[in-house]
C-alpha cells in the first residue's frame, strides 16, 4: 500500500465517512484509518437518523453532495415527518434504520469510491513540524505522509465504559478504546482535552415483548425520502415499513431506579464528566423530575433481520440485575429478555473553541477535527461536521477559500458557529430553537439553499444540477401562475411537479414573514461579513475589560457578527472593536496613499 496521501481521515464513524467521501470525491488522494472495518458508520445508540432539527441537517448534507441521506433511504425501515401537526418550518424527517444494513451500505460506498483507501489500524500519533501537520503514525509503526489530517475519533479516545460500579476500557461495548492519540493531540498539536460522557439503553428480544399492552406507532402513509436524488415512486414501492411501539415507565419503575441511584455509574462521583442534558439517563430524569410518575418509552426495531429491539428513553448506567428489574416493571415488558445491557461511556473531547469555522485547529495548520471529538453528540451533528471538514481539507490543499456556511442559510452553519463561538459545558445537540431564521431554513428547501454550493465544489454532478435548474424554473412558473410553460410530460425526476407545487405552497404561506426576516438578515449582513484580521491585537485596546480580551483571544472570532455571539460579550464591546477596525483601516489607507504620492 502506498504510504503517501493528500488527506488522512482518522476514524470511520459518521463524521469520518462523510469527510473521507467528500475529500476523495473532490479529487484528493485520501485514506481513512479505522480501528475496525466491520464497524464502519456503526450506530451504537438509537437506530435512527434525523428527527427534530437533525433531519434538516441530513437534508443539507445531501443537497451539497454528502452520503447520509441516500444511505438512510436505503437502510430505513420506518419513515416519519415529526412535528407534522405544526408549521412546515419545523417539520423534521426521521427514519428508523436497519443498523446493520446502514453500516454495510456505507462501507460499500467507501469501498467503491475512487481516490479512497481504507485501512484497519489505530492512529497512534500525529507528526507535526513547525505547527503544521505532515503525517500520522499507526500502531504497527509505519508512517503515513500527508498534507492534511481530519480527526473523527468519536467516543474512543481513552474511552472508559461504566456499568454500575464496574468500569473498564472500551471505545464502545466490545470495541477497544484508542489509548495513544490523546497524548499526541495534546503534546504535538497543542490541544487541551477534557472529558464528556454519554449513555445508551438496553436491547431486548422482540419475542419476549407483549405488544398488546403498547400503542402502535406507524410510519407515514406516504413516506418521503431524505435524499433529493432518490426516485420517490419506485422507492416507495420497494419500502416495507415496520412499526414502533409506545409504552411508559410507572411508579414501580421509578422506585427501583430511585432506590438504587447510588449503584448507577451515572451517580455523581463515579462518572464526573457531563452528559447530554437532552438525552438524559433514566436515573437523571427521575432525580430531576421527582413529581413525574411516568416517562415515554419508545420500543424500536433495530433491523429486518434481527430480534433486537431498542428501548428509546431508557438510557441507563445501572448494574445488570437492576436493569432487568426496571425493564420487567414496564407494561408489555414483564417477561422481556435482555440481549445487551445499557451502559455509560466517558471519553476525551477537544473544546471546539480551539478550531476555526472551517474546523481547522488554531494550534496546528491542516489539522481538522469533526464529530464527537468536538463535544457534540449525535450521528447527524457528526456527519455534518465530517462533510464540512472533508470539503475544507480538500479546499485548503487546492489553495481555495474554505466553505463557511452561514447561520441564515443552514443548520450546519448554526452548529459550527455555535460550537466555535460559544464552546460548551455539556455535549451539544441541534434543536430548531437554536435557529433564528428557521422560517427560511426548512427541510423542504435544503436543495434551494445549498445545491449551488455542492455544485460549485464539484460534489453535485452537472447532470443532477441541470435537472435541478429545470425544477427551479418550474417553481418560478408555478409561483407566477405561469403554468402554461410547463409541458405535461416534463421529466423533472428525481424532483417532481408534486414537490414543486408543495414547495411553492410552503413558500407562499411564509412569504410575508420571510420578507421581514430577509430585511433583518440584510441589516445584520454588514456586521456578519465584516472581517476581523486573525492577528488583531485585543490586548492593545484599553477600553476592553481583561475578561473580554481573554474571551476574544480564546475564540478569535473571524467576523464582527461572530464576535457579537461570543459568550458574555456586550454591544459596547462590539462598538469598541468596530471603531478600532475602522481606525486601522483608515491608517492603512492613509499609508498606501502617502506611499503612492511620494
Ligand atoms: C454508549 C453510547 C451512547 C450514545 N448515546 C447517544 C445519545 O444519547 N444521543 C446521541 O445523539 N448520540 C449518542 N451517541 C453518540 C453517537 O454514537 C455519536 O454522536 C456519533 O456516532 C459520533 O460520530 P463520530 O463519527 O464522531 O464518532 P463515532 O461514530 O464514535 O466513530 C469514531 C470512529 O473512529 C474510530 N477511531 C477512534 N479512534 C481511532 C484511532 N486512534 N485510530 C483509528 N480509528 C479510530 C473508531 O473505530 C470509529 O470508527 C452514543 C454513543 C455511544 C457509544
């Protein structure tokens, strides 16, 4: 095998797969190194893709030429638009997936991709010269020379699995952790690492469930695919949807958990690092909301060819026997037999205040980080960052400007702006409430917002783009009631006349509000785009407090817009910086004109 690549991706989880595919498809010779090729794009937690705000991100990745949406369409076993009783702005697609099939299909995509090699090994250290990455060392001692590295190590860096009082090393259950790379990230790349934790639920055998005591949850009658490029009609014909089920915890469940909080690995003192507030363990829910006597448990199939069923809502770090008791206290699960127990995992992450919006580290050139290593949680958050890091590593090597997505054009832009500007003290996940422009960044119009970008970076083919332009013109005709131009047999596939009509309907519904929003965006655009030089010296501005200077120096905002969102920054701080930038600009212009006149 050749030992020289333009881009090395460490890890083939959800971030690593998107990163590797984007880089290779942009023509860069890429290798993805991963601990276990049998676990590529594995879903260690919920067997589902999408959901509130996450579904929007999958559609955005897809519109720019990423993979997650397409794979989900072909591995999904139930499709649903969440929030469908509310306005289209918050409609969020979600799919239960056959998790084995998802992993197999993503592996195939990587294997079939030209310019891309896959290597099963452990990356043990980075080779850095003059604060620039130039290689990666692997466990067997070989060195891979490279121009850029994307680290996507998920929950594996110094991963520790906790199960009740028991704990042991592991990146996920039955998978070893990566024990060497943390040291190199700190010592060679200059990154500070910290610890987060997360939990997962037990899996049980479907044959041991009494579904008559539960409420059936069906998929949508007319399911919609995630990918803009999936041919809807033939896809619907081939799709065989499975049901999910709903049951509830009860006072007996709560007593079992409440009486044994001290035995859980979630208990304070055992796992000290913070877990995601929005996916709390059952122990945390019972401690936080003592007044509640029941919580939802969604019972979800994990695949077409397995009896394993996922208990969504029952994340836990309790010991084995208590997990079994807790499960058997729930209606329909009285005789449930556990196949895999739930557990908690603790791992190293790197504060994203140490990366720029292109996801490149501030301390080491051409080193990019994406996914769970940046403190986020979730497959979609990871895949979004992986895609952006893959594109930006490629653009950097090609000598082009980075792809920086804006808050008003995508959820992915919001995610990256949030984490690189504000950092976090608990794992970050996306919500629609984080999006100030959510009326215009909907799941239905991800193509209209982002396909031009995908085409310009070479990830959307000319053929697909031509079809899209035809669709975009059709939208204009429908909007103007000028439908005589549209031939009855016009082939818009994979888009369709049905989709075009729905799109115009949604746009017209929000048109007035969107106009007001656009005015606001234009007003803010001036600040949003006003650049702050990377070497701007905050220490020389006496009127900024010491604390403000420190915050700005830590984040190093790239624009005035970003500076205004740094934690605890006041409008007066922004005014001061703006005045200084203007002053600097005037002085620079004066010098140029003096030089010119002399
Ligand atoms: C127990 C558990 C519970 C979870 N609970 C939730 C939850 O409640 N909600 C939620 O949204 N998400 C949850 N997740 C997180 C979800 O799995 C991740 O957010 C997502 O998978 C992150 O994707 P990633 O690509 O960053 O990393 P991962 O999917 O973890 O992939 C990392 C990849 O890197 C490889 N790797 C690591 N180190 C090295 C190395 N040194 N050399 C070579 N290869 C390496 C691994 O083999 C793996 O392929 C949970 C995960 C686990 C394990």
